[in-house]
């Protein structure tokens, strides 16, 4: 457009890197889906409720804007410090550099030409695992030794088992859960594996011995956490029939009744009141069961939540205090902050106004529309988000990993307001205000 449009106000000159960054920011903001869309979709499809255009619009906009206002408060701690690198953004930085930066003469393709080569080859290669040869997505070679052995398939299948020995030649499969390993710092990947070892054994009878042993040898044991947890501990628990585990699949996210019958959350909801059905629950034996791997995943999730708080206090507490003092006195002690200071700062009261106005509108939404969530529970969800926003933000800014916090929201609202599935999901999604 810069080359073809007449030169003037709307075409001030050659297309530059700042314009490119701005376009990318706008595109990324519009490419993602707001969490509140899930609330509307669930109510419309599964509960037969329609909030109407105004109610749906307010629901989506208020949840987004409350998080936006909260993010503005945290700029001094999550944006200004040079240590908050946000590794995923470095990928875009490298791409911008390839498109716009001048490079000295050298043999071989330019950065842009190399990018185009990789882009074309990756696109063509995906035809193999994505369409022509889907086996490349999960090559579970051990399963071919005995195609009828159930135990072998449970532990060796990469698609429906624990994946021992399985591997993949499909990049979207590699990046599907934890994101691109190229954008995640190596130390973070190491701790994902080693941390599983720490968390599981920390509450055991010999916790301190194992904890010290792991801390000393962590650089050499970063694969042991995953191997011990997924390939040893879960199979031992399953084949030892802990909690009657063998009545259910070893790896599954479905719900089961007391007798091992598969069920769903929808089967436990009264179609008239949209509340939890005691009679349906009693028909399942007054018990809901989950698979062994699913149970251990929840246990590790709860343990990880407390670790987030303590880790941020121990490793980043002094930095947070320093940034708080710097924010009050407007000091700029690193080159990153000094460069940012060249641009006019958005007043904090703008973010505060957005936050207050949208909290008030959110209260109106939950009180006027059939959300089944009292106003004080909404404020509780915002308080919980405020407590976790800074520690989770720091973890993500440093490691490119966002810990899952849904388990604590589901637990809290289920304990405070039992039997309200719509209110539960609203609190769950509204809890992610600050992370959108």
C-alpha cells in the first residue's frame, strides 16, 4: 500500500517496523477468542438460555475490560522490568527483524528469503501428517509387537495411552500443549520435568531427603520428573488398582459413576431449574470418579498453585518491592525503561476508570440476567484474579508458561455455592479476566 497509494496523510512514507508492530498487535488482539464467549455458547447450546444481544455484549465486554484495567495497574511490575522478557514476544521480534533490519552482505540467503523457504517447506510438509499420512502424528512403534495386548497399548500408545517409546513427526502435535519449545527458555522446560519430581515427593514421608537430593542433582535429572510421574508412578497406581483404578481407563478426562459407568456433567443437571440434580447423582451411586492420570493431574495442579505464590515471593519479592518504589518515584534504572520513557505514558486513572465502570456493569449483568451468581461472588472472583495476576504474570513473563488456575476457581465456587453449574462456569471464566 505504501508503494501504490498517493503520498499524503494516509500514506506518510515507506512501510516501517513500527507500523508492522502495530498491525501485529491489532491482529493478535482480534485473533483470540474472549473467554466469555464460552459462557454465552454454553448457555445457548447446553442450557437453552439466550441472554440477548445486550446481555451477551455486556458479558463479553465487561470481562475483557475488567482484565484490561487490572493489567494497567500491573504495568510497573510485568512490563517495565527488563527481567520480564515475555519469551513468546521474542518470536515476533525476530520476525520483525528479519523483515525490516538491514543486514551486512554475506553468502547465502537473506533472513527474509530464509523465512520464506522455511514457511513454504513447513506448509508443504504438513500435508503428510495432517492429511496424507496421519500416522506421523503419533508413531507408537511398541504397539506393533502385539496389536491385541491391552496393557501394551495403555502404556505405549501415544494417542490414547502414556506414550512410552512413542514419538511424533508432526510439529503442531509437539506445540499443541506447552507451545513452541523454541520460544520457551530451556531452563523452563527443564523445570517442567524436574518440578513434577519435586511436587510429587515433597509431601511423602522422606520429603526432605528427596527434596535435597533433587535440588542437588536437578541439572542431571530434568527428564526424571516426567518419567517417574507419567511412566512409573501412574502405571504403578493403576495396575495396583489404587482407588479401584482398573475399573476405568488409565488416561481419560471423562466422568464416571460409582460402578464405572461413563457419564457427563449434563446428565447431572436438572433440565427445568438448571441446577444440580440430587436424584441423578444418587442414581450414579452418589459418587463421581475420574481416571488415575486425571486424578494425579489435579493433585499436582493444587500443589503447583501454592508453589507459584512462594516461588514469586522468594525469587522476585525484592524485585517487586524495588519496582513498587520506582513506580512511586518514577525512577528509570535500566535501558529498557529509559527507552520506553520516550513515549507518553497512559494515565493510570484511565485504567482505574475502566476497571471501576466495568466492575459495576458486571454486577448489573450477574444480577439482572440468569447467571445464578450473586454479586459478592463476582467480587470474590475479581479478588482471586487480583491475587494471582502478579505471580502468574511473572511466571509467564519469565518462562512462557501460564499455570492453569481453573481448579481453584471450580473448587471455591463449588464449596461456597454448590449445585450452580452456570454460576460455576461464570466464576471460572471471569477468573481469567486478568489473563486475557
